[in-house]
C-alpha cells in the first residue's frame, strides 16, 4: 500500500528531545512513518507529556512494577504487540532493553549515542559522562552515532555517524550541547535511510 506508514515506538526516560526532533522530521520530510507509542520507565517525564500533547499513546513500564525480569520483558513485548510496533527508536532511554525484546526486534531497534562509537561506549557511558570522558581523553573530535541495538551496550552495527569538533575551552556541557544539535539532525537522517531501505 502506497500510503502505509511504518509504526514506530519511542523509548524515553527524560525530556525526549531526540523523540521530538524525530516527530517533527517525519512531518517535515513527509516520511512514511508515524509514532504509535511512547514507552517510558518514568510516569511523568517530558517525553510522555509531549506524546500526550500530540495524541501518541503512552505506556509507563518499569521493572519495579513486576516480580521478575521475565514478567517485565513479557509486558514490554505485549505493549509493543498491542500497538503493532514495527521499529523501536531509543531516545534517551536509560534502561537496558530486555534481551527477549532485543531478539524479537532484531535489526528493528535503533539507538543514538553521543559519541563516535566504538569509542566512549558501554556501561556507564551515557549523558554527561560521555562528554567528560571525551574531554579527559584529549580527543580533538566527538560526534554522534546511530546504531542497531543488540544484547551488548553500544555494540550493534553502526547505521550513521557524524563528527563534531571539540573546541578549545570546551566543558562537558558545551560539548554536550554541540553534540545534541548534531543528534537532532543525525537521528532523522538515520530513520530516513532505514525507511528508504525498507521500501527497496
């Protein structure tokens, strides 16, 4: 069907600025996709508020709500199935996606990381920690990476990557702001690349 739209889920834990950039890019670029779910481990975060304001179904799902990890993973899969989700886009989701979900959505989960993987990835490498590590290492450049999610942190195949210079006098905060601006362009580019490949 020519007008069919790929159904996306955003997984978020915070403000969801990448989620928002993706949402607006889909409209501006007329991409054949739509957000059909916003899932968060926090009941009242900025991403959830944004989703509600734009008529996107929301689900608050935390491992604390379940007795076992298996029950939590099963509930996540159920939510994805109920909303007929085809691709998951992690946008500041600060939890590891259960391996059963990763396996069920193999090569259908994307994440954006605020550095040039494989450098500065892995457990603990998120948010401001990444930018501190880049500066402490004396790197001359940083950037952002969109990659497929596999069972290991930040190890999945890279989809797109873009470099950002490290400027003299940069702080972790100033570098973070420059990288985030790059992320807001790179993630929509990666989604567009994925959707074009799907159509071929």
